[in-house]
C-alpha cells in the first residue's frame, strides 16, 4: 500500500516537474527571440527544414483529403438534392478543422520528430555543452530559431493544405461527380466568412505550430542523452504533440465557434 | 554560400506559396465583405414577422445581392420588427414604392429579403422607410391553415 502511494506520488511529482521544466525552457527560449532579429538567416534555414521540406506530404495529403471529402459529402448530399452545397462542406471542413489539425499532425510527424532527434543527438554528442563552453547560449542559438521557424511555417502549411484540398474537392466534385461549377464556388463564397472561418483557421494553425514545435524541442532538449533516450523522446514527441493538437483543437473550436 | 542562397530561394517560394494559398482562401473561397456599414445607405422596413432572418442576411433584387441586413430591432409600440437594410451605393435609384418581402431560398434554406421595384418617380434615400412589406412565411402557420381547411371539407 505504501509502495503504491509512493509510486503515485513520485509519478505525480515527476510529471509536474517536467511540465515546470518545459515552461522554464520556453521562457528561456522566448528570451532569445529579440537576438534573432539581426540574424534572421538562422530562422530562414529552419523554415526551410520544417516548412519547405514538409511541403510535399502536406500538399499530397491535402489533395487526397479534399477529394475524399467531396466523394463522401456527395453521397450524403445527393439524397437531399443539395449537391450544390458540396463546395461549402469541403471548404468549411478544410478551412476550419482539417487544414489546421491534419496539417499539425503531419507537421508533428514530419518536422517535430526530426527536431527532437536533431536536438537530442546534439545533446547526446555534447554539442550543446560545447556551445556553452564557448559562451554561446544553445537555447538562443539553436532552439529559438527552430521555434520561430515552426511558428512561421505552420500557418503557411495549413493554408496550403486547405487550398490544395479545396482544389482536390473541386476536381472530384466538378470533374467526376458533375456538380455545377458555378454553384460549387458561389455557394462556398456565400457561406465561408473571411474572419469567422479563414482567420480562425489561421489562428488555430499558429497555436498548433507553436505547441508542436515547443513539445518537439523540449523533448529533444530533455532527452536522456543515449541513442535509446533519443528514440524514446522522438516517439513521445509525436504522441504528445498529436494529443496536444487534438485537445487544443477542441478548446479552440469551443471558444471560436461555440457561441453561434 | 550557394547552398544558403538556394535555401533562401526555397523559403521565399514557400512563403509565397503559403501567402497565395491564404489569398485564395480569402478571395476565392470566402466572402470578402463587399459592403461595410460605412459605405452604402440605409433603409428601414417594418415586418410583422421576420422568421429566421439574421443580421448580414442578403438583400436581393431580381436575385442579385444589392445589400445586407445591418440591424434588426423590435418596435415595442406597434409590436413589429424593424429591419435596417444596408444597400450598396451603386443602387441608389430604387423607386419610393419598392416593396420588401422575406423569402426562403429553397425549402429549408436561409432567409433573405427580396426587393421589388415599383413605378414611382422619386427614389428612396438614406434613412427612408419601405412602406410595402410582406412577412416571412412561417411553415407551421401554413401547415395549420392547411389542416384547418382540410377539416372544413
């Protein structure tokens, strides 16, 4: 009984301590943001690594998600003779939910895991300690540009995901299923609102980009500096980041769309 | 140096692609608010029942959107709804005896206001009231009338 209590207490303390360390880590990293402005090249390199290199998977997934949405939506809408609303269905679900969420999940798998492995290996091979020896703060020099790069790249990726998805939905709806092209676009324009829908999707994706990159960087920085520790940290990144995205998405959706 | 240059070019392309996607989402997909409240002129109309009309519902004329509902209020003296319409300034030649009706797009669609031009010489101006109005058709009332007329037979 006492053993159980002790284990429960130790686990709780361990979890809270990690959460606390994660937030302190974030504070130190955010402190490095001002010094990034004169050296924006570092951030550009990270946008390349996490944004440009994720483009292919984002674009391909977006295309297929949009196409499947159109196919499935058509099956339901055709019963009500409301196939003109297909554009609305595809656009709203992509812009509000799937673009930011699927984009963030893919981002966590593609870019987040790479970040964790990179930082974890830097720690395991003592590159971070070497930097400290040279009086360079690795949190400012290595981690901060990666965080900013992720925050900038994620909304762009989500927007590309949604746009490509809508094009995919358009191809299937108009090309394959024979929905009227004019109705597809005009219904979409009538129902999708710039501020309520598009802008809240962008806000969501900024939040997700921040959270995913933060978790990935912290897991890497906090990893046990062995090859096994790095591999476990990478797994944790994908799992925790995906869970965080899904949970946060519910909260953000409730806040943004809950009152109408 | 060459490598960092190509990296920068790729990032530039990426940012442009992202911005283009956002631009497409805002222009092609969503309704940029063509008329804000500052532009256009306002007309009032009283309705006995506005049904499911909402602020920002379209105001159409011959099926073309010429404005939006900008405000919905209630007149507690005559117990009628007061709907303020914001009309695009391009359409400033609506005759004085224009009539306003509340229609439903499709059987279950959203409700909108349809204007029909009359033949008067003078035009409506900012703040004027549309005299001829027709309320929304409430489906339950229709069904009720139908049932009553059935029972009479």
